[in-house]
C-alpha cells in the first residue's frame, strides 16, 4: 500500500512539473508568435511604404494624371476633424483640380471603396476643385482594375522604372 501511495505522490509531482514546463513553453510560444506577427505586419507596412515612395518619386518627375497637369504632390497627408481621421497617401493639386492617389502594394476592389470615402471627407478648401481619383499599385487584379476604370478613377501601375497611367473611355470629374 505504501508503495502505491509513493507512486501516486510521484505521479502528482511529475504532473505538476509537466504542467509548469508546459506553462513556460506556452508563454515562450505566445511570445514567439507575437514577435512573428509584428514582423509579418511590418513586412506588409514596408511593402506599402516602398510602393508609396515609388509612386511619389515618379509623380514628382511627371506630375500628371493622363493629360491633367498638377503643380505639386504631397505625400502622407492626414486630416483630423473631431473623431474622424483620414490619411491621404498622395495628393496632387493645381489651381482648380485635386487628385487623390490611393497607393497599395497590391490593390483590391475594397480599396476603391476607401478611395470613394476619401472624397466625401475632403478639405473644405477643395470643395470647388475638380476632383480626380487614382489607385496606384504594383499589382492590381483585373476585376479591381475594371472596377476602378468603371468608377472613373485613373489606374497607375509600375512599368519597369516608369509609371503607366490608364483611364477609361469616360473620365469622370468627381
């Protein structure tokens, strides 16, 4: 009977030690997964930054959307009004027109909805300007590209070291 009690006691101690070890391993695994999540998030952010810088530099060299010439290009503009905050990747202006360029490393149709919303939140000083929208991306799938052109947006894509701008048959002034 005493041997059996010792065995049960040893079994409980072994189980407690195993539980403690598993708890330490769980914490380490959780920390590693957290670090990995941050790293992967940073990769996506870095790709977005690369795309934004590429299109910014390209539009500085050739400050046009198709035949519309702009005087200046601004990167990373933020607008705050109360609790509403909006970021404009690239904005281009001249005396009577404003262009908003939504930059994505890889563009999807839902990015066009974001661009639609940005026009609703424009700065009051631009309310009488002709408003043009564009999606700029290193990759845009065919459906998103067709939808962007259907909505009257420009599509800017990388073409080697150059930017290729495309517009639909009908250009919509927003």
